[in-house]
């Protein structure tokens, strides 16, 4: 789904910029919009929804006073109305890599789904100080520096959590066989209960569920590409115990069998 755009002013300049060096492992890109600047072209920013975002919007009153209209976290969807700009708006949006935002701000992943999280309500003392810094930042680049500093501060506070989640998700994505979880526990020196609790809190599903999703996804891609001789080849190359195990898993996710999928594709099934 692509985001639609609304402007209430005649001018709007936007650009994407690389995140600072300390943020490259966390942030994909930063989108900046100035409603008060002459546009470089007639094009509008475009991106797909579903990317976790730290969203900051400031606006100036006719008398020149600037206030922070919004400082929010969005897990997988941002209402198009938030992007509405006028001649006095500045928007700075950080687009994060997967599985980063919840751990970075130390909050459950499920809290980031749906309703935006207003940072000013999370820790009034901490973020009211940030509000003051943003108000007195006299340029867009200074505002970016303030927000960069916030992210680095959050990184320093929650580095251990982020390291656990990044290592575990990367390992499972590369090797989704049943043995991978025990290998991760050994490497991280965590017991299974603690690891599963951390993983579910910050990813949104248990590590076991995530492993099964990745295992299915890899096998499904191989089936789609038809890079196999027999169905059992797909099963064994993706860590399933046997062909029957693969068929049961495939049917659980798709409501059809691998052979039926190869013949007919995926069709809507009545419950």
C-alpha cells in the first residue's frame, strides 16, 4: 500500500537523507519535508506503508512561535492525514529496519500496532525536555540532530535487547530448521523461558512461531521457483523432519497442499 499525500500550502520541499553513522544499523532512511521551502520538483514523496516510523511534525504560528505538533511511533501503519502539510510545517520521519522500534523504545511490539504511540505520554519529563530542544532548534538540520541524539540515547539504554533481537531474527531467517533455537540459546547464554519472553515482547510472536513462519516462507519460495526435483527435496532442504511434516505445515499456512498449489495455485477457501 502506498501512502497518499495532502498539502494545504502552495510549496513543499522534500528529500531523503542517509541516517547518521551511529544509526545506520537501525534506520533505513530519513524523510524530511519543509512546507515553507520552494520545491525542487513537482513530484511528491512516495513510500509503502508497513515500515516502522518515528514521526515528528513541528509548526509555526503566524506570530512565529514554533510548537511540536506530533512526536509519535508507528509500528506498521501511519494515517495519511498525519502527512498533511502547510506553509509552516516541518516533518522529519525516520524509517526503521524490521524489529528495531519496539526494542529501541523498550515497549511491547503489540503496543505499536494500530494506534500511534505519543512519546509525550510515555515519559513526560524526558520528552518534554526534547520538546523544548526541538522548539529552539533554529533549522531543520538542528532538529535532525536533536532527534538523532534521542535515537542514540535510546540505543545506549537498550543495546542489549536490540542485540538479542537482531542476532536471533537474523539467525532464524538464514536457518529456520528446528535446531536453530537451541544454537541461539547457547550463543546468547539465555535460558529458553527468558529468551522466548524477550522475543515475543519485542517481535510480537514467540521465537518458535517466528521460526516456523520463516521455515514456511523459505519452503514456499522454493516451491514457487520450482527449484526442486521432488516435494521431499523441499522438505529436507528447509529443515522439515520429513515430507509429511512439510505437507502438514504447508496446509496449515495456506489451506492447501503443495501438490494442489503447484496444480492450481492459491485460491480462497471457505471457512
